[in-house]
């Protein structure tokens, strides 16, 4: 909800001739904290109890959301508070991500981890469908401040859920890393010397860098399709609609996918092709469909990427692996939003989206060519280690 509202708010406050640049800046202020803190946050997640760390990060994000709602109710007319609070929220999220992702394998047996990741994806995507849709309705009826206020209140449920967790398995104290440069370098070395993990991270970054068109949706809703705030809410939610459907399918079929590397690469290529079609579309229905297809493709690749990484990473290293991954997984889309905004400012929003989709397809083909370990990766036999065909 808040992500959709911030972009809409920026589009309203920015001068008409600077909308592309202003929307791209949202991606930049989210990207910088990820780059600055993700490596450190991975070390912290491996050194401390992950549930308690999440209690701290979620409390901070609730505070930032509350401040944003107060400012909006008082009548916010400048862009810099939006950028500042978005950046602070991204900094807290940089510490939250490794703790959250590293916690999942501690909660379920290894053999059902693919299904757990699929269910976790469904949970996220259901929220991502409802959030922007409700945000669009609230913006059109009650106003922007109520979106921020409702987001602040929603953190209560998260904090209660975390507080209710008991007896979460934790690695022995003597196996935990310390918060040091040596621990960070150990995580970097592990990540970049493992071909499967390294290649999926690079694929993440380049694909999402070129195909991150979310920041431009306000322009499409206002100027290209002319569907207003309600239509914007539906467009913003469209990828999550597709992702939710794909997530439900992956719960049933993820364990049946044998040639996981090939399916992963094809999913990312389809993501890029759907992005190209989105940029060419001038129909609301076709645009919604194209965005939904990007959600389907992204979810299939996301589940497979996470399965590969989680199964290939020991528990004592998961926080650091996730921290490094955040630079690629989250940094790519945020930096891509800046790239999309700058290209849109220099040309047009549709042209920015089309060229981004082309870049995604090229990056996928390059990764497939350069990394046979990923291209030939297959599901390991029961009890076997992760292998290539």
C-alpha cells in the first residue's frame, strides 16, 4: 500500500516536466540503503537471534510509516520528506530481509522447503494484490494520508505474530559468526565462488534492472491509459495477481520440476517479453494482462531461485548469503526504477518500458550462455547434493 501511495504522491507533487526524474528518485533512495547495509545486515542476521532482530526492524518501519502519515495529514508539499522516510524504511528493510529469509528454513523440514517457499510467496503476493488495490481506492475516496495511516497500524499484526513465536530452532551459539569484516568477507567469498548462487543473483539484478517499470505506472495511469487512481491501483496490483496464481500452482508442482535451470531461464525471458508487450499496449485490459504475466514469470523464477540458494547454503551462512542477494534482488529493481525514470524523462514512458524488456531478454540469453551450471541444473535425487546435469 505504502509503495503504491508514495509513487502516486511523488507524481502529484513533482512538476509536470520532471515526473520521470522524480519517480526514478524513489528507486534511488531505496537502492542506496540496500547497498550500504545489506552486507552488514547479513552478518548481523547470522550473529544474532533472527526473530528478535525482526522485532526491532519491524518496530522501526512502523515508526517511519507513522511519521509519514502525520506529515501527510498536516499537508505535505515537498518531496524531500517522502524521499527521506522512504530511504529510512529501506534501511530498516535491509536488516529485516536477511533475518526474515534466514528464518524460513528454521521453521520447516528441509524436504518441504520448496513448498514452504511457494506458500511464503503466496502470502506475500496476496498482500501485494490487496495493498495497491486498497491504496488506489483510498486515494480516490478518503485521500493519501489514510493509506499511510493504515500501513502504520498494520505493523501491529506483524509485531504480535513475531512476539507469539516460541521455541524457534536456533543454531548453537558456538556456530554463529561474529559481527566483523572477516565474517562479511567469508559470506562474499562463499556467494561468489558458488556458480549457481552467483549466476542466479546476477540474473536477478540484470533482469529486474532493465524491466523495472513499476515507477512509471502513475504516468501510464494518468497520461497514457487515462484510468485515474482506481485504475492505477489495479495496474499496480496486476503483477501480484499473476504471481498469486503462479504461487498456488508452484505449491503443487515445484517438486515436479526436474530441469529447474531451464525453467528458471525461460521464466525470466518471458518476464522480459511481457514487459515489451506492456510498453506497446494502449489498452487497459491488455496492459493488465501483460503485467499479470510478468507476475507469473517472476514467481516461477523466484521460487526456483530461492530453492537453489537455500538448499545450497548452510544455515550458519544463510544470513550473509541473503544479505549479498539483497543487493541484487532488491537493488536491481530499485536502481532499475531510476534507470526507467531517466529514460522516460529523455524519451517517453512507453519507450523506456520497451527498451527495458529488450534488455531483460538479452541479459537472460547472456546468463544462459555464460553459465552452463545454471542452464543444465536439474533437481537433485532424494538425499543427493545439489548437482548439474
